[in-house]
């Protein structure tokens, strides 16, 4: 009997210890650090999202670390070198592969289908290495498009640009929108701004829409002489010679935030979609936006989505699974979208975009989300991995476009210069 009683007491004591351990484990806090840069409104919205996540997950404490842009990346680099980096960090898209090459951040390839399938497919390509591994989660979305002045088109009784248009349609609409208002034979308003100064992100789109990759020979050579660039420059010259886009002597140079578009000197303009909210704030006229035109020769726009920032996860985090869980909620959940709205641009996740469409946002924000979804219908390429030197190549291509615009060199000669200069840049970066 005594043995039985002693045995019972021992069992109860063991059970009590196990229960105490279980309670302690349940109460044990998981501490994550999350760093980002931005302005006050981004900070406030992100902190509110963090607080809500901690309400939903009481065992998690997320400590925010935020600052302005200046010095942010230098500090983060120092933290990684000292093994004191945050668990989760916002990062500029151009810096991701540097961290990946040093084996500092978590590979996220397996998570794409498991956790982030609602993020648009073409956004991941900027974070892919030569082995096909993905190293960051895309935040925000942007794309090339064409802005147009809806008020001007309505005043003139001209049908505005439409989704699914071709470059031939652009030319025909630009002809109608070009106005010689004083009858002196010179247009005061051009149908479209010069095609010789597209956004820098349109440079690879030009290659893709005429079915040429931007690089060849395993990214060791540019592919600018394959035909796409010459086709586009001839198109740009057609617009200039046809007087539906301004020639160099007809371009008015503006300063500050003033442009030919917001000063009503052109009815349409090649832009990045993210610019339209600022542009609308500078104008009384109502603006519209349409996807990049289709090349009739290929049936493609060459368009892809570009992320505005990246989120990386520290490979040495003690709580990788919890970090992944938070990032998934932050970038894909409807609740997070309603808290952070547009603080990191239009969400990369289609679920969050649809949530915002049905929420209490401003009229221009609602339009931007819809325009983004319109562009998504015409995204028809997944861009290549961009090797070191790509940004310099983009700027070089845009600079040399001016030689064609001013007709100081023939278009074939300009394309040869682009190819040679870009090849030199790649060689320099690959030494």
C-alpha cells in the first residue's frame, strides 16, 4: 500500500513538473528584429502592423528598427559582418545578390509555392542567382506603362488609349492628339512625348517585346545588336519625323517637378506606373494609364513587374520559421494590407491588391491598383537575371539614344555603339 502511495506521489510530482515545463514553454517569447527604412508614415503603419501581429501571436515579440534612407545599408552591412543583423530586413533590390553571394541570407525558393504563391511570378526573377535559387521576397510592384491626359482627350472628343493597343494604335492616337492651335504649322501640343527618352526600366522591355533576350553567352555578352533596339529606335524616329512627338528643337526643358506632360505640352508620356500619383497631385486635369503597347510583329508587350523593395531573412536567425511566418502574414494577408496600404508601393501580392480595391482608399489609389491589375493582364515575359553592370548598361543605352534622336549618328551605328559599350561594361564587372 505504501509503495502504491509513494508511486502515486512520484507520478503526480512528475506530472506537475511536465505541466510546469509545458506552461513555461508556452509562455516563452520568440523575439524577432525587423529593420527597414522610410518616412514617418511608413514607420507608423509598419509598427501598427507589427503590433497587430503580436496580438494574433502573443508568443512573438517583434522589435522594430527603422531609420531614414541615409546610412541604412551601411549599418546593415556592418551588422551582418558582426553577426548582429536583424532577423528580417527590408533591402534595396540591387543589394540582394551581394548578400546572397556571401551566404548571409535564407534561400526562399522552397517558400514561393508554399507561402507566397499569390505574389506575381515575374517579380521573383530579380532575386535569382545563376543556379536558379531565389534569395528575397519582393515587396511592392511597378511596371512601365503610358500615362495620358484624360481631360484633354475628353475636351477634344478623341477616344482615349485602351488596353491591348499596338504601337500602330499609339501612332494613330498621337496623330489625333497633336494640336496646332494657332495655325502657324507648328504643333503647340504633341500627341506623345519623345520615345527617345523612355524610363530606364523600359530598356529590357524593348528587347523582350521583339523576342530578344537582353544578354547572350551565359550573360557574358549584351544582345543589343539582335534587332529589337534598332526596331524601337526606328519607331521612335517615325514618331519624331511624323511630328506626333517633339523633335530636339521642339522639346521644352523644364526644371524641378515640371515636365512636358504635367505642363500640358504632350498628351501622352512613357512612364513608370508608380509616378502617376505624384503626377496627378501636380495637375488639375484627370489622368489615365494603360499598359505598354504590343509589338505587332510578336504580339508581345515585353512587360514584366518590377519589385520596389525586397525583404530578406537572416540565415543565422534563431527563429527562422517564425520569421517566415511573420513575413508571409505581412506581405500576403488582407489584414496587413489594410494597415500598411501603399507605404511600400502597390502590394506585390494580388490578394492584398484586391483587398485594397474593396477598401476605403482614395480615388487615385483605387485607380492605381486597377491599372496595376490591368498591366498584370499583359505581363508576358519573365525577365532574365541581371548581372553586375546592368544598371550602368541601362544608363548607357539611354544616353546613346540621344545620338539617334539628334541624328548625329545613324541608328545602326548607334546600336553598334550600344553593343560595344555594354560589352565593355560587362567585361569590366567580370574581371
